């Protein structure tokens, strides 16, 4: 008798809970624009964050909910994904500029040396916590491969102590740049003619002591650029690509050949 009553009570509670949950699911339901999953299907699913949104789901929702959100931010998907999204939303895809990652550092084993022996976790982020890393230059590539691990396209490898990007495979998603603790990886338009392959902000004399391939901030590139596209800011040459014509004068004049 007691067991029977207990079973009946539990059953009644279960039925009441089921009714409450059913009603709540209807009353508290959040309507989702049916176009969001359609747009999401147009994206490659890399979830790299290169678009600036929290994964492909976040970017898909932003494109549907905000008409001002560009459709060309998905580097892995490229022009094909942008056009597919444009078809779903009935908008113009816009121009897609192909981008690629570049490593702004040439401080490999032949150009620089370590200031200490690092025996910790094989991670750039972890090594950074130990006096800025093992390298003499605290601005350079640490060479422990966080970027390679983050790359969804397997476009990065570590050779001779620094990272190298295979631009033939790179989609320009920016995942590598996001995880680099020294921010030596830049995502630039693939058509960029020249790149300053150094990230050090030390003064010239200090750079020369640490790395033979580093920018010494001498300003020769700036003085010889016919289009005034090069400036030295905080001891480092910086290129204004809106002015650069790709003449190569800065590369020819650079005494340490850090412009490539």
C-alpha cells in the first residue's frame, strides 16, 4: 500500500513537471531567424575567430542581424563563402581581399642566440612568463609552435628556431596571430610587396648585440623611399601600404636586409 502511494505521488509530480516544462518551452522560447543556420552552412566551420566574432555561429548571427556586417570577413571560406552568404541574404558580397600571415622576425639560430636554457612546457605562452622567453631578443619569434598548433590549415612549421608560413596554403584567418605572445605574426594583404621582418623596438645598438637580422632603426629606408611610405616609429621601420608602390628601394637600401 505504501509503495503504491509513493509510485502514484511520484507519477503525479512527474506529470506536473512535464506540463510545466512544456508550457515554459513555449512561453520562454527564443525565436531564431531561420536564415542564421542557412548562413552558417555557407561557412567552412574553422571557428578560427579571424572574423572577429566568436566562431562561425557568432559571425553567421551577426551577418543576419546586422546589415552593416561585412560578408567578406571569413578568410578560410574566401570569396566562395562570401558569395554563398550573399545569395542567402540577398546582399552584395563585396570585394574579397586575399590575406596571408607573415612572420615579422628573421632571428633564427644563425642570427641570434639564447640568453638561457628553457626546459619548461613547449609553449610560447608558457615560455613568455619566464623572463620573456629564452631568446636574447624578447620581441622575436620564440619558436615553440603555438602558432603552428593553432593553424587550421597546417600552413606553419618551425624551422631553425623560428616560425615559417607557407603562403600557398595560408588562408589569412589570423588564428596564428591571435595566439602569438610576441605578436610577431602579421596578417597582411597577400599582394603586399614588402614586409619588415623584425618586431624589435630596442635601439639599434641593443638590437645588433642580440640579433644580426634585426631592424636598427637607422632610417635609411625612410630617407630613400620615393613615395614616403616608410617611417621609423619606436625604433622600428613601418610601411604604409596605402602609399607603397612596391618599387623595392627600401629593400635594396636596408643595411641589415630586414625588409624582404
